C-alpha cells in the first residue's frame, strides 16, 4: 500500500513538474511577443509557411464563443480552472509516467491560457502556420502543450501497456 501511494505521489509530482515549465515558457514567450516584439503590432514573416503575428483570442479553440461579453471571459476562466482541477484529480489516480506527462502538458497549457484571460481578458496567440493552401488559426506555447498532451493521451489510450490506467479501479495496488 505504501509503495502504491509513493508511486502515485511521484507521478503527481512528475505531472506538476511537467506543467511548471510549460507555464513559465508560455508566459515568457507571451511577454516577449506582447511587450517587446509586437510594439508596434505587425506580421513578421519567418519562413514561407510560418509568421509571427499578434492575435487576441477572446474565445476558445478557433475563436469559438468569442462574443466579446465580459461575462464570457470569466465563464471560460472558470471552465478552464474546473478542467484543470479535474485533471489534477485524475493525475492523482494514474499509474503510468507517459500518462502523467500528457496530463502535465495539458495542465500547464490550461494554466498558461487562464493567466492570459485574467490579465488581458483574452489569450495572446502569435504563432501563425500556413502550408499547402491551409492556414491554421494562430496559437501559442500553451496551445501547443495542450495539443501535444492530448496527442500523447490518445497514443496512451491506443497503445498503453495495460488497458486499465486507474490505480483505484484495482483496489489501490499497482
């Protein structure tokens, strides 16, 4: 029983250790873009398929729910925080490092974007990719961490070593 608790607590620490630099790099990159690089705002062409831009996303993915009402800002903050709390709770129950990595990335990205909503009322997006006639919505480091975290989660679901990743479902023993 003590070994199972140590393993779970170690994975919680690992997941949160993954989240911390995601938040730090996300916020540092947003500071650099908002306060230094984009003064004045402009499009900076880095390559033929990648630009640095300044976009304020008041909604969620792809600008959904960006009606501009102040109340929506706080609804999105509350929703993101609720999801983050649920992810931390899930992190406490898992028994695989790969899964802890994915959850940590999503937690870090979520917190990074919540900080923006609280500070600015919108999320600062600045990475702009366009390739083969497709132009993706602008995104940031937090969005990238969330995307990679979800991709790892899907890989874990499909290719995980065991079908049962929840310690509690097996009576608490790994």
